[in-house]
C-alpha cells in the first residue's frame, strides 16, 4: 500500500479448469497533488468480495493495518503478510516456479507487465526477494502477485481457493 510516493496494487488470482492461475490487477498511482485514497482500495476489495467467493486477502501491514482490521471486522478473510526476507523469499520463489511451469498468466495488463519486467532480484542464502530500490520503476504489482501466488499454492488441496487477492 503506497500512499504518496508509491503505487498500490490489488492482484486477484483465479484457478482455471486446468489448475493454472489467472491474474487480474488494479493499480492506484498517487500524483503530486493527490495521494492514494485508502477508502477507494477498501471499496475495490469489498466489491471483489461481493462478486466472488474470496478465500483470502493477503496484505502488507505497512500503511494498511487499520483498513485491514476494518475489512476483517466486516467478515473479509484478511491475512497479514509481513514483508520479511524469509516470507518474501518463499513468495518470490513460489511465483518463479509457477512462471517457469507456465502455470500463471494475466489478461495482458500492460501496467502489471511493467511491474513484473521491471523487478530486480536481490539474492540471499535461501533464494531471492525483489529489490524495490534497484528495480526499474514500480514493482508493487509483482509483489502483490507473489503474495497471492504463494497463498494459492500453500493451502491444503481441499481448501484450495478459487480466488486470492493481494496488495
């Protein structure tokens, strides 16, 4: 969740009949005069929850802890995902494996494409995370995609979500 300088991305994932994950993204980009309106993001998430069977909404608690609590109080299944090296190494690794196997795709969204292609890895002893400071442009969309993909592949098969949103 970026407010003044960084973008905000909500990425929804849905499994198709073959088991592949299809991603759709929505972005909010602040301007010099207008920060991202957190209530707009919240309303978008509510709208998704009204339209679909949402099983999990993964979120970065930075700048979104209070809105997430409010959404949780409304009954949405909020899942806090701290942006620790350990957590994000697993999430980025999950996404890379899905991409390599051709099991994740998106609907041609150019903004999401820029976020994915602009991301630069930061290697560690367990794999890699994505380094915002070295990346080419915004990468919030690929971070949200990694969080959603990680959640989608790390649930028990009988609880496999049809849709997972992250931002």
